[in-house]
């Protein structure tokens, strides 16, 4: 929770180009071979905002409309037609030098529709496309065009590939590919229900694009499963080279799972999902993609390459109480992200939520062996220390749901606004994690019953880390006049990166005032509305170096979008409550 940040944000410089050139293939990005691009009306880059506005203006002109639009006004088009028109215009815009339509051997990329999805939090619609070349899909590619209710473009996000070295024609027949997958899975070809489909696929082993067949959800036969680890996947997607007829990859799919019960460190019986096969089970939730490991009290700083540790299984013994807490609380956070703010795990792609319990940093000044009063998101996973009780027993920080929510939300920030972890931006980074730790920790309770302390017990029995209602109880300022100033260099040891854990109290107090705002005896915001308000602000409206004043504008903008359909009186009261909350903390 003291949250030493183990990853720093690199500054990338951009330069304008006079003409539009082909984008360089991003073959190092996540091993996917895809090149990413995004622009949004709320972008921190003025040129991208202007480009989105230019797309909107162009759409009002006959020559700028989609070819099959019949010259209808954009508002009257179906979302897919409108989105395709924006996409075509953006790809042809020479000012967008990093956004190109990939071309190989004269073949121009086309984009097949994957449908339209409503975004409840914002009232927008997302139209999805997949890139194809020579009518063959590029594996993992996507383009999304976000529209408002009037079909005006809000933003574009994409990940596209240029498989220039891949063969263009398959020499292996689909039936042979099916036979290869059947042999590899020890199944009869007729038992495989999936149809082989051609894709351009980036092979991570060779870092080259290949033409492949992909056969999905192939059940593994008994002969293959025999002698394998008990928790190997029951179903896999097979990637078959369409020229050589060999297996390039066997991608595991969701194994079988079951729900079990065990007590956490608070003595509370928790129900959670594990993978199960035969008599063995492991702490892996294949539905929410949550996995928990034991680090056996190794040092996560000196032995970071050994993370996450050993997957926790049962047998050989009962579920450890620390593991139960980490696993069950990670599931709570995953469900909150998916159901409340409509985010698919931390990375919004369903990525794995990994936790390691029993971590011990020897250099962090522990007074009792194995005690390490800390927990943090290291950029890839959760790391949990433990608190020593007077009787010598250890209490994992993973038992504290508000702390788990706080630290995992650092991951959300890392994947979205990427607020720099120093000075005001760093204090905002901490504060938004406090806000969501509080919301998640209190979820399901009426607002009048919420507790505003975070990490109670972290500093000893009954001792909390912070208090949003009154930050001064824990030596934090709650007003800008008491902002703790510092001078560079900003380091952890010298000034806590510019007093990020102290100054976060100011923004926390503003958030508390907003969350408890009332008209008469009635709260102005429901818990789900508060979650949406702050989520939209930090993930869509802020950038790396945002200041407290930027956050005020961001939350006000989010309120205007979220409540734009309400009557003027109620809407204005809500917006005024947001402004008054920030003003109470001296944030103008």
C-alpha cells in the first residue's frame, strides 16, 4: 500500500510528417505483430481532437459520406454505415500520419463488421471491425469507431497488422488441417465440430507472419491428457500452418471449473471458483481469469523474475487463508469492473488477474521476521505482504478488500490515463485508487452506512491508513492551502515522489464531499453513478500529467455527459455538487 512503483512511464516524442507514409509493423507490441492507434474527442493531443472534428465536419458534406450512404444526413444513417465512412476518411487523412490502411503486394486492407455495441456508461455506441487482406482475417486485429446518439464520431481505436511476408495461398487443404489437429489432440476428425478457418497469424516463436488454419475449442483426447499435469486445458485452439501442415500452436481454452468454500484470514467463509480435474484443483478462476500463487516469503524486489511463484493447489493441503482472501477478493474486483463500470478486467481485454501471497521484502525495515506491511500492483500483477499480530501470527494484506480494490485500480489507471506517479499527477493516481478502493470495499451497502477509512488494521489493530472524510486524522492535507510542496528530484526515499500519498488527501476530501452530497436528506448520487462518474474521468478525460484542476474539469465533464438526459434542475444540482466538492478542497 506504500506502493513503490516498479515501472516508470517513458516519455515518447512525436513529430509531424508532411505526407502519409506506411506505418512500421509493430512486431514487438505484445508479440502480436499489430500496430496500435487511437484518437478521441477527449484526447490530450490537440491534433487528434482536430482530426475527429474534421471527420465530423467532413461527414456533413456529400463527398465525405460513405459510398453507399445515398447522401443521407449522418444522423439518419445506421451506425455501421456512419462508422465506416469515418473510418475511410480517417485512413485517407494525410494529417493522421500513424493511421494507415495496410497494403501487401497490392492488396488493400478491408474491414469486415463485427457488429455494434452500446456503451451504457457513456450513452455511446461502439462499431467494431476486423481487418482482412485478400478476404483473409488478420488474427487479433480490430478497429472500433465510437459514435454518439447522432452518429457523430467520438473516437477511433485500432490494432492492425501488415503480414507482408506471409504466403498468400494455402497449399494444405482444410481437411488435412483438421486431420493434423485431430492427431495432435488424440481425437477422431469427425468428433471435432469446429471448421478450419484461414487467418494471417503472427507466430511469436519466429516473429513472422504466417498463413494458418485455426480450429477452435478442440477437446483433448484421453491419450493426450494421460500423463499431463492435472490442470492442463481440456480444450485448445489449434493453429495449423496452411503451407507446411504442421502445428504452430495449441492455445489453451477454458478448462473445467468448480466453486468451493474456505475461510479467509478474517474467519469469513468465502466462495470462489477454482479449476478442477479429478481429485486436484488449483486457484484459477477460468471465468473471471483470476489466478493466485504462493511466493513462499521470497523477496519480490530481489527475485522479481521468480514472480508470480507456485500456483496454489489442493491437495496437497487445505486452501491457505491468505490465498482464499487474495483469490476471492480479486474475483470481487473483477465482477465490479465487469458489472458496474463495464470493464473487462484491468486491461479491458479479459487479461489475467494474478496475485502472489506471502511476499517479503527484506530491505523494507521489518521488525518481525516475514512481516512486510505492503501490497502493490507491480505493473503486471498483485504482490501481497503481511502484518504480524502480537501472538506472532501473520495476517495477509490480501484480506483487506478496500486495499485490494485500491491496488488493482492502479492497474486500470496504468492501462488508461497512465497518470505519472509524481507530484499532483501521482497524488491523483493514488486518490483515484482510494476512491475505488472505498467504493469496492463498501459495495452493497447504502451510502449512509459506508466507512470512509481505508486499510483499517494495516498499521496495527484498529489503525487505518487514510480517512477520506477527514484526511488530517492521518497527517494528510485536505485543502490546497496545505498542499505539501517539494522540489526535484522526485524519488521514493527523498520525498515520496513529491508527497503523492500525502497530497492525495486533498483530492480524496473533494471526492468525499461529492459522494456524500445531498439535496435535503437525499443523496444526490447513487453508488453506481459515483463509480461511473469517477471512472469516466480517470479513464477517458485525464492524461499522464493531469493536475488537480484537470480532474475537476474531467469529473464535471463526466457529470455533464452522464446526466445530460435529466431535467435541468436535477442535472444542474448534480454538476453543482461536483463543483462544490472540489471547491471545498480548494481545487479550482
